[in-house]
């Protein structure tokens, strides 16, 4: 992709908002970075809602929507900035409700235990499990996916299926990139293991988000009037394109280091062209951060 073919770099969301009735907005990297919230992004969503738009937050958080809302409260993201939350945790719960008799083992940090507690499935150790629900690494600050290769080889030999409750590969936390469940589950798939993907960029989470938006608006949603907003090419942009909706790419999030920019800084067209050339397609526009 050369500079002439780059999507427009839009400094203001107000230039795009009138084209869309529904926004499917990412959370981490758009509304906060794990350390601080971004007030301008919340204000932009509030303004869209005030103009009649519907905002559904779509997150790869392996948590129930109530927990996600509580986390957003802690980052001072007002509940008036969104109409609903659809998380990969909610998609995971829906999948597990189909087989409540299957014994599951939770692979992930203790902070995600609230998701597992909401299931009717028996909770067992790995030796007795018939299904693994992966929400992340046990110690994301010290471990890498490679530390799980031997374990995953044994699980694959047993034919144990795995649910990926967070398909993110990495997440940015205050400028640092940490491994997520998606990296573990990709390794398991590479080893021949069976993986069910419950978040972006896979269809189930978009289906649920669009169903939620249609219910809120009281009528079917025209996909040409839907805009996804996110900062990750692999999940947000690829997922939006796969769902047949436009995407506003927030360049100041997880890819800021590759682009050599800080949040709110200028985007260098050549660096953007190189990044998008390796991506899944073109967003409708690019911005460094979501702001009205």
C-alpha cells in the first residue's frame, strides 16, 4: 500500500460519526490503556449517543459484562458513553451453557475466576477435565507461551479441546506489551489441538454485538451504517472486515511502537503504509486517538 492509497487520517471523530448509526467500540487501547482512562474517547461516544447513535462496547475481556462495566468505572469511563457491553467472556458463557455437564479446567489468572464461577459446569483439575477454558497465562509478567509447549503437547495427545476466552495475542498496559490467551491458544492450535475462539476477530462476538444493537434500536441494523473502532489490526480491523462493517483504526494504541508515535502524535504516512501492507485490509479512516 503506497501513501496515495492510504485511508484518510481523521483527527476528529465528528467527521465520521454522521455516516453511522451503530458503533462497535473496542475498550482496551481506545477507552483506556490499563493504567488511565481516555476522557476524550468517552466524550466522543457520548456525543454520538446524544445524536441518536448506539454504542456497543466489544471487548476480548474474558469476563462477564458486569465485571467489564465495573472496570470501566474504575477508569472513569461514564456509563453514559455506551449502551451495552459484549465481551468474549459473554460469548464463552453462552458456549458453555450448551454443554453444562462437561467438566472444565480453567487455565488463566485468578482475576478471571469470576467468569468460571458463573458456569454450571463441574470445575476440576487438568487430569479430570474434558475441556480447558483458557483466559490467559498464569503469570503474564514472567511467562511466555513457549513455557506451555510441553503441557499443551500432553493435552493435545489426550484430545482435550480448548476454549479461547480472549483471542488477543498481546495487550498494552501502560506502554508494556503482555502476552494474552490468544497467544497460548494459537500455540495449541499449531500443535494440532482443537480451539473454539470466543472473541475478535471471530464471527460469534460480532453476531452477538449486532444482535444486541438491533435489539436496542428496535429494528435490524444495516451493516453499511455500522462502524467498528479499535487499535489492533489482527483483531479489530480483521474482525470488522470479516463482519462486513467499516473500521476506524486507532493508531496510537497497540501498534504505536511500530508506527513510532505517541498517543495524539502525528502519523507518518510511510510507516502507516508499511503497517497496513501486512494487515488484513484497509480501515475507512485512521486516527491516533478517539476524540470528537
